C-alpha cells in the first residue's frame, strides 16, 4: 500500500464521516413559544377555596 493508494481511496470514498460529524456545530433549535390561556373569572371563583396538599412526590426517581 502506497501513499498514492491512500490518496485515491480518499478521493473515491470521500472524507471520514465520523470526523466530520464530530467537528460540525449544532444548529440553533426553534424557540419555545408561550401559549398562555386566560382562565375565566367565573371558573376561578368556583374553585377559589380548593386546597391541594401532598406528602411526597417522585419524578424520574427523585423524591421531593
């Protein structure tokens, strides 16, 4: 195997994909949009005195 063989292989197969993927930058993600919905005042007045309580909460194996 000579250096000419290596050069021909690089021309034929192109650049190393793993090397290219490791050196490219991440594209900018789309921004998060806020969808705030107004709650009608009549609904708020009906549930004005609701009390929520809990002893513990587990989220993704983390206990709060």
